[in-house]
């Protein structure tokens, strides 16, 4: 069985789409959180990692991608903003 376990706290996400929604509404720190996305075999971008809590989340995301590309240079990765621009912080 894969995925996130069921949570008893109604504020916590359950499942992939719930996690995306929760992260979208709850920025951690002063800078916008960043998704690490990977281009899959079907030509779609998949969210596979999340960078948060740094002074420069985008910069840290780019560093993480550089490390991923060292291990799998044929893969395409990108960073994308994870939070809705509402100014909320979690």
C-alpha cells in the first residue's frame, strides 16, 4: 500500500491532491515554497519534491535539481511555485 496514511487531524492532508491543496494554502517561511517537478514518460510534469523553509527556496530548489541531474542526467526537472499568492503562512 502506498500514499499517505489516514490522519485524525482534519487540517492534515490525505492523499496526493490533498497535499497539493494544503501546500498551496500554507507557505512555510518568508519565501514561496517550490515544487520539484520531473517530466515523466507521458510528457507530463509530476511533482516529486518540495522545498520550503529557506531564505531562497527557488535557489535551493535549483541546487536540489543539480544534484538530481548528477544521478540521472537524462531526466528533465524544473522548479515551480507551490503556494497560492494569498500571503498565508503555515
